[in-house]
């Protein structure tokens, strides 16, 4: 498993070096792709916290 991750990560890092425009477009596209994922993850965490709060209230009182 360690060998695979070591092989994959440098390829990602070096793929866009020396191509400034492509690198900039790549970073912007990854941000645009990752924003909805971040928002969804935050929403899921909030829902879990709210549900846990409701469950705890139900158990306690």
C-alpha cells in the first residue's frame, strides 16, 4: 500500500509543473470540485450532531 501511494502522489504533483496556465486551471477546477464536497461533509456533520442531540435529549429527559 505504501509503495502505491508513493508512486501516485509524485505523478500528481509533477504532472502540472512547468505549465503555469494548466496548473492554475487545475487548481481552480479542484477547488470548484471540492467546495460542494466540503459543504456536503459539513452539512452531514451538522445533521449528525443535531440527531445526536435529539437522541440524547430523548434518553435523558
